[in-house]
């Protein structure tokens, strides 16, 4: 079941770019980010009802104990989604495939700095391979002038998003032993939703949403994006104890293949040899990092 959960998570998150492309004609990145958290919280509450699961009895005391980590995780996830949604709105629907290697590299380096783990030559080589893959995807065979004008900003945003996502993972790790899976995600996403709503208040108050009539595809994408966020993270947390840890990012990296496929099928985006080669490079790099961890 653990492998099935991870495969479902990879499939679900591969539709992230598709959802953004359907929502972005009507709402900006800030609103997309807020909707993702708000609807994600609603789906998690629905899940608690379905499972007939109550909040843990010592919830208030627990929140006081891990409140700082919840805030860190919430801020990190807010910034991760905001930058990712902006880049997806202005770039290809599969652009966020580079966030996974960025997150993995960040967590690897964090483990060296925070937990004093050794950074072997093998890990360094795998990190370099991941970085070369990301650069290859970003470059995509363009001239240097076109690369620096069009692609650099989006690539930096995706990389920054991956780093922030890594901070969120670290925060989750710190509270995993003290809170239930659903409750911890609810707490973090609820705070993230509040934070993401604050910058939207002036525009909403000035009537930015008045007269807006989103298409049915946009509404369905908002609901799907929230489902992916809330239920996706729940399934991911359920899967981690059931499979070897090194298999988690390996299976998650298949998201890149699905995301590219949806870009071709739904938006007729052009896939070049640079995209395919770069994707293969960072997937091999990710697998190399995790297989070395297994040993």
C-alpha cells in the first residue's frame, strides 16, 4: 500500500501545473495560493469526518509546544506555493518538475549542516548531476540572451520554491512525533491560508473580484488543487512508514514524467531533447542520492 500511496501522490501532484493554467486566466498567483490552502483545509476536515477522527485531546498544549515549528512550516509552504504558482502562471505547466531536485538537494545539504551527516564524493556527484539537469531544462537550447531574459527568473523561483518546500519538510519532521498526520497538516495549512490571505485584502476590498465569472474548468481546478494539497500530503505521510525511506523521493520523481505528459496533451507544449535529457539527469541524480543513503 505504501508504494501505491506514493504513486498516487506523484500522479496527483503532476496535475499542479495543469490546475494553475486553468485558474490563472481568472486569478493571480496570490489568489491561487490562498485557494490551494483554503480548499486543502476543507478537504482535510472532510477526511476527518469520513474517518470519524476527533482532534487530539491535548491539542492546545501541543500547539503551544510546537507552535514555532508550525509557524516556520506555514511561512515556508506559503512562500513555496506563491513562487511556484507565479512561475507556473508565466511559464510551462511542467516547470515545477525542478522543485523536487531543488528540495532534495536542500534537504541533503541541511542534513550535513544541521545533523552533521557526511557529504561523500558520491553525493556531491549526484547533486551536480541534479543541478546540470535543472540547468538543461531551463536552458532548453535557447541562446544565452534569451535564456537570461526569459528563463532565469522562473528557474530561480522554482528552485526557491523547492528550498522552501524543504523547510516545510523539516518543520513537519520536528512535529511528527507530537501531532497526528491530519492535525499537523491542518494546523500548518490553516496558518498558511491566513498568511496568504493578508496581501489579498486590499485588492479584494477595492473590488478586484467584482464581476469576475470563472469558467467551470477554473472552479473544478480550484477544488482539485485543494484536494491534491490536502489529501496528497496525507497520503504521502501515510506512505513514509510503509516503505524504505530512500524510495520516497524516487517514486515522487516520476511526477516529472506525468507533468510533461499533461503539458503535451492538454496545452500542446513543445517538449525538446533538452527537457527530456535534463529530466533524466536529475531523476538519475535523485536515485543516486537515495540509493547511496540505503547503503
